[in-house]
C-alpha cells in the first residue's frame, strides 16, 4: 500500500510506516536501532512510543532520560517520539493503559508495529509485550472509543503486521534485518543514552552504581549477537525479529527477491 493511500484518512503529517513501542527509553535503540535507522534512511516515516520514563533506573534521572531520548531520535531520524508516562516497574495490562496505547496507534496509524518479546529477563519488557499486543487488537474495534487531545474522535486502526524484537532471551527468528550499513549510526543512537550504557564521556554521580548494561562488555555482547545473526544471512550485522502470526505471501519471488549468500 502506498504512502498516499495509507495517509488519506489521517493526513501525511502524523501517519507512520513503522511504529516501535518500548517499556523504557532506549529499549528500541538497543534491540531494533539499526532497523529503525535503516528504515529512516530508506525514506519511511518511523516513530517510537516509550511507555515509561525509566524512573526506576539505577542511573540517571527521568529528566535526563528524556533529553537522551530526544538526542537518539535525532540521530535515528524519527518522524515522531512520545512518552505515555506509565509507571516504570508497574506496567499493568489494564484497560486504562491499553487505551493510552490505542490512542497512540490510532494517532500514527502504522502499517507495521514493533514491540517487546513475550519472554525476557526484565519483567517490564514481558508486561509491555502483553499490554501492547492486546492494545493492537482492541485498537481495531470501533466500539472502543478514544479521542485526541483536542477532543476529536479517533477512527479505529489495527496495524497490519506485528514484529517482536529480541532482547535477553533468544528465539528462532522469523526474519533478520541486515543492519550493516547503519551499525555505526545505531551505536551512536544507543550511546546517546549516556547515563545507561557505556560512554567514556559520561561521569556517573557518586551514588550511581555500575549496572549490567553500563559496562563495555555489554556492548561487546550486543555486537557479538548482531554479528552472529548477520552471519546467518550473509551480512556483517543483523537484528532478529519474530513475526506474530502467519505471514501471507502472494508473490514468493518478490518476497524472496534478494540474493542470499550461502554459508
């Protein structure tokens, strides 16, 4: 479906091709940052909705995380980024929280959505996956009524495709995106979160401890995983995704048109 066809009802200013959801600012950059950079380079309109401000984090402040998120958005080339302000550490799958996600889905009317995997080391990530997946379904029901900030009723909208990005628990991916050409850009976007990940220019406060993700070894592990999945598809770096449901195909040659390097 063309950009013009997709944006007729909602206007080209807000409609997005791909919208990624994250429990915390930095989750998308960490797990799908190369993909988002690549899509933006390819001319697609992409955005991120952060569910919380990450206020339970051991390092940094919510205010600082917002500035870091904006810096990362500029590096990626996002068309939109917003924060729903849900409570960090308490992402309950309630109707109230679902409606906040539904409003975002209906506002941006994405063709594709990315979200957390259903299994992960961090409970917030699992909770965010359940919350968003349920909201994606309900966003298509006309009897679930929501309004914009100005009181305008929102039309139903259900994303056409849902993909789970990989975090700490591996899965057998449905597809792997070649992010070789955007790997450095993706790393810059991730390091924009200076308080969270290793950045030699960041000076932590005296009460800020080293964490699982703030040391250089974590960056090395992330790179090693990307190299592993990249190797599977004949690329230097790859980001794995799990497609939710079954992917319908009418032109197999078009879908599998890219040559694959045999390994």
